C-alpha cells in the first residue's frame, strides 16, 4: 500500500465515526527502525454502536518516513 491508499483507508474509517469521545496514548517505544504506540479510543460509529478499543501501532521507518505500518486492535 502506498501513501494515497493508506490515507484513503483513514478517511474511510473516520467517515464511519459518528462521535469521537477521546483517546489516550498509554505507551510508546522505539527499537532500531521500529516504533510501537499503544492507544485506547472511545468511539461511536454511524450505526450508534459505541466501542472502547485498544490499538497497538507498529511502524517501520526508513529515512525518517514510515515505510510499513500495521495496526492490532482489541475491544477494551
């Protein structure tokens, strides 16, 4: 996936969001060219389903740019 595809995926996700109640970064770390970020989010979707989610983002970097990104989710 390229930058344009990734951006469109983010836009599509937020189009499904009715209300964003908040988020909290719980932890971050960097190891070599890989960074990790643990976050919780409280979201109500357009279908009125409210969920608290836990997410871990794993990013690989090259020349100060993200070259790979993967998200892991769990309902909190």
